[in-house]
C-alpha cells in the first residue's frame, strides 16, 4: 500500500473526519434514505467528486442508519463495491448512530467477504459519537499491538486496535518508491523504520514465522545490521579509501576496548553504573588499552575509532546521555585480554581473512529465508509491511486515525456484570468512546512521556509513582533514515559492496543497489544529527548527505581509474584489485602489504602514491554530480505517534525500569497491560521485543480473565 495520500474527508456539516490516504465521508440520515436503487449512484459519485485528480486512495463510505437497512445484500450493492475497488484504496465503513451498533462486526466481515479485500486494506471507522464495546482494546497498531490482537483473535476474544496514524504498522513502515518508466526504474519497497530480523535462531518468533512465510531476504554483511567491519571505508574529505589493514587494526582495538568497558562497568556496580555515562567509560577503556599496548593512533585512525564508537554506542543516543549500565552485562564471562591481540602484526594477519570476508559480502544473495543460511541478521528485501504487518493484521479489527486522549478505569469491583464488562473507558480526540474489560497499551515510550497535543494519553486514576518514574527515566532515542534513488545509469558508488562507511560520523550507507534495488541508497543517520537534523528541512538534510557522498566517490579528473567510463569496483588508494573473488582480494592485500603468499608476517610497506600519468585518462559520465530522482527523510522524532525511534537506557535508568514499565496496572486487579519494545528485557529496541511483548500482554489478559472467572461473578477477591 502507498500511504502518501493527501485526501481530506468531510462530513455534511463541513467538519474534517480525517486526513491522509484513508479519507472518509460521514453520511447523515438523509444521505441514504433506504432507497436501494440510489445507493450505487450516491456512493460512486462521492468517490469521483472527492478523489478526482488526487493521489489519495479512495474510500467507499457506507452509513447504516435504519434498522431495515442492515441487511448487507440490500444496502451494500456488490456492483458499487466493485467500482470502489478500482480506486486503488481502502474501504472505509462508518457505522452511524443507534441501530447499527449491534451489527457492526457482522457488517465489517460481510463487507470484507463481498469485496474480497485483504484484511490490512480494510479500515473501519466508528462515527457519530458512537460508543463501541469489546472485551479488549489495544492502543497502537505496531508489531506489539498487532501480535497481541492476533493472539486474542486466535483465542476467540473480541478486541479492537486503535491507531492514531492513517496506517497500521507503527515503526515497521514499508514505503513504496513509485515506478518511473521515464528513468527505467520499477516500483520498489523500502523500510523507513525497522528492516532487519535480528538474532535468527530457534527462539526468535519472528524468524520462525519467516521460515513459514518465506519472505525474500539477504544475510547482512558481517551477519549484522550496519556492520562497519565487513565494509569499505572512505574519507569524504579526500575520497581516499581506507585499507583493510586499517579497518582490521581499529576494529580489533575497539573489541579490546569493549571488553575493558564491561570490566569498568562491573566494578562500578548497578547503582553507580546507572549514573555514569557511557562516554566516560569508553574514554577510560580507550586510555587503558592504548597504555597497555604502548600504542597510539594517528588522526585517520582516531576518526575511524570515533565512527565505530558512534555506530556501536551512539546509534540511538549520544554516549554521554547513555547509562554505563548498558554494557555491565555485555559479556557474561570475563574475557582474557591477550596482549598480542590488536598488535600491528596481528592486525596484518587478521586483515587477510577480513579481505576475504568483505569479498564474500559483495553481491549479496536475495532469496526466501532458509534456516540453512545460518543465524545472521536478515535484511528483508520487501520490508516488514508485506511480511509481518500483513500477517499479523489478517482478520484483526484495526481502526486508524483514532488518537487516544484518556484511559479511565471504573466499576472493576461492581456486582453488576454489565458494569464490570465496561470497566475501562477509552476516549479519543475525535469524540468517540470505547468501553472494554481490559486495555493493552503498546504506544512507544516517547508517547508515554509526551505532552504533545495530538498524542498525549491521560490515565484516570493516575498511574502509580513507580511506573511514572520508569516512564520518565527511560529514554526515547533518535535513529533516522534517508532514502535516495538515482537513475540506474548514474550510479556513482561501488555497486556490489553492501556497506559503505564514511568518516563522517553522521551517516552509514547501506547500498540497496547491491540487493537489487537499482540506484537506491539508504543512509542510517546517527545522533546527534538524527535528533531534529539541526532544524534543517528535508531538502537541506538530503543536501548534507549528498555532500558526503560526493566527497566519498566523486573526484572529477583526479581519483577514478576508468576503462571506457567510470569503474566503481575500486578507488585508487593503494588497493588496485578489480577482481573481488576471495583469492584475488587476499592476494591483493598480501601484495599491498609486501608479503608473499605463504608468509605470515612482516611489516607493511609504504603505499606508493600513483601519479596522474599512472592513473591514466579520466572519462566522466557527466560534469555534474547526479541528483536523486527520489528522496525520503524519516523523522521519527517529530512523528507525534512515536516521538523517537526506540528506547534506550538514559543516564539514571536501569534494567529494573524496563521491568517496572512492563507490569500491569492495577496490581491487585490488572486491567491495563503495557507492551512495546521498551518493555522487553530480552530484545529491547527490536521488532522482536515488540512482537514478544504483544504475545506476553495477550497471555496476561487471558490469565486475568481466567482469574476473574475463578473469583466468581461478583468480582470479590
């Protein structure tokens, strides 16, 4: 689905129902009088009038206003519905006041059956100030909310998911780059949020689901997401490529520093580690390791280390804002810091194998997920939307554009069963009200902390002070993405290597062109730049990224070797190999280091700088740096329904705060349950954590239902 629509639906009083691709129209009682022969004309003319010439997806709106109109076969004409399908959109069903309420579920399911719609394309809207009753209300249609709804659906428990955005999926948002026949590029799906399945093993529920559903994916370079080791490094100021030896040396040093960081954090203990920032611990570890090895770094190596530090420890928050508690349990057992590890001779030998590993990551294989491919992180080729979101939302009642403003608990101990079934009232900003026995709240930590007028949620009675403290203590971090698409004949970067790392610490480049998405780059953006992009607009942000890319790869008349055009296989920086087979890469690296095949050591020789004459003639495709034909900037920090990318251990926070956040409320008679990645101890910051938390909260609701039945009809304890 394309969620870019700009349509606005209005009721007959002129009030806005909701904006975005899923527009709707709330018919008054006199709009459809029950004369069935007029229905088709009214509905179809509304579609043409409201959406002609717009990119918005169309929505057919049906209002059931009279008791005798409730029969689906009479009021919802199949011919009209068939015409609605041609508008490339979703079907919106608005249930009017009074008599339609009891038949709401029947109308939804029957309408879906008549249309043959996929479930995630059916958007249900309850209008007219109506109150809807259900057993469980789930707030948030991300991975956590949808997995909870799916489990409850499988257990025959009625539930409804309320989502503030005009789409479902939350931070698993798959965007569609449109087909552009003029440039010879097809439609492509790209994830603007989560895109990897991490920790692919038998205990990972999403991975097990992927083995059943078989979505196309590729193993991430180095078996990890945004890996900096199995990558090619470039200095964007000079266009120079860093050698594999430099890459090896700095990563080995960083590994030793990481071990030292854990040692330091363990000595601090839990309470102190929560109040000491990660940057302080890193600096101490760096100083100790370099002193232990009697070594020092040159300016380029310092920049490489800072880039690795940003990727490893600052990908969601600045290290100075992050608690050292994060690394206190990084290593379950103490690791012996062998003094021979990361020495220059060891780094040289290590670089031989790294050269081969980098070569093996080139031209990654995209295929249906298979357990035989190992446990490395998987990059989903078509995104989380067509895979996880589609699967979890099948058959689930999701109502979009429902921003919850207040959750109230009352009558939990009433002797009246009807009042107990309506123990919780959920109010939305559009005036609609929902009642239920239980609520599962899966909104991100940023929303729980929020005072934003479009997403703030009030609780009545107020949450206990322990939970309020946990909400305030945890952090909501910023990790953004920028997607660029260029004309396929203007690709100016190494086409086969998945990971391209500049010394510019703001960006990490994922080369989606290598995964078959022609001309597409994805830039991961780290803090602090990801936090508001220094107040730049999207155009300015893209320009900053283009400056870095131009510095990395575009040197008019100087750096590029060429035979009949630009050769992007290798830069003229000491690495001259154009064959990326493991054997050729290893031979080239050995030769560059001055080591014959069969030898195991020897100091690296000085790299010979090639002259302009040796480089040969330069043939440029164009005198101008290419401009992207598409660009998208993800701003999760300003999205009122996320207010951040995912959670982290802010200075002063600990793992106990995550456990506290995950606890149901009230303790004695649980009614509100909390899910989302921020509540997951085993997979915080990951889709897996959100998915598991949804299953956990659904199980907690089922257990609460069983306990209430055991206590008897009066609800007495």
